[in-house]
């Protein structure tokens, strides 16, 4: 059982995180200062540094748990039986639904302090999780397209697919519809978009193969 001091400490830490989330979502990560976060949380600008050394630490604390949950959900959808195309649809829908459920934090979760999706050993833990999710997407696309892991076309297709997912999310970031309304209304359209994109990849690869054979 926590002591009163420990309980107050946890409450202060929680208040700081909530304040940071509100300010980052409302004004953007780059412009918000630690002093402003402390004021919003109702603590002094020196107290905040007892709990978080800088904004980057706050970013990690806010983003890691939800991103790790999404990565785990994606992993669960990819294991077991099922056609690669079905798994691709399932993880794509899960990704879009997660982002639409967290529209106010979407940019913070995926864009702030981000690195290249193919960077092997990113420094920040959030980028490790972000790139892990991209790797899962690449893996299922590899199964769908039957490409070697080192084939540069696989990375190209994975990036294009990832761009498309983020484009879908960005289209509805400021929608007044709830996530349930959006997913209910647009799920067939999302699935059609995934299918068209995959078919386009396969056709492109087939044209490449035919061109190589003729050459």
C-alpha cells in the first residue's frame, strides 16, 4: 500500500502527464515548454524535473504504452492460420482504428521525433516500437507479394502502403464522427483501398518480371 507521500507523488506525476498530453495535442510538441506544462499541471517549474528530465521523457511516457498495445494487437492478428491477404486487412484495419481512436494524440504517437522506418537501431524506445510495427507490416506484405526479405521492392511497397494508411488517418483526423461511426461507414472503402493497392503492387511486380524475361 502506498504511503500518503507516495500517493501524492503518483498524483503529481499523473497530473503532469495529463497536462503534457493536453498541451501537446492542442498546440504541438515543439512549441510547448516544460514551464507551461508545469503551470498546466499545477506544480512548480522545478517540481516537474523531479519526475521528468525533459519533454522527450514525457513523450516517451505518453506514447509508449498505447504504441506497445497496438504492436501487441498487430502481433496477435498475424499469428495463427489465415491467408496473408486476410492478415494484412486485419492489421491495417486495427492500425486505422487505433489512430482514429487517438486522433488528438496521433501526431505525437507517430510523428514526433520519428526516424526512418528502416533504421535498424533507433535510439528512442518509441521509435523502436514504431519501426517494429512497420516491420510487422513489411512481413505480411512480403508473404502477400512473395518477395525476398532483402528485395528493395519490398521496402518500397511497404513504404507506399504505410503512406496510404497514414493518409487515410489524416483524412479523418478532424472529423466530428466517432471512431465507431467512421469504421462502420468506411470499413468497406478501407478494405477496397487495401485491395486495390495490393493488386497494384502485384501487377507492377508481374510487369517487372515480364520485362526482365523479355530482356
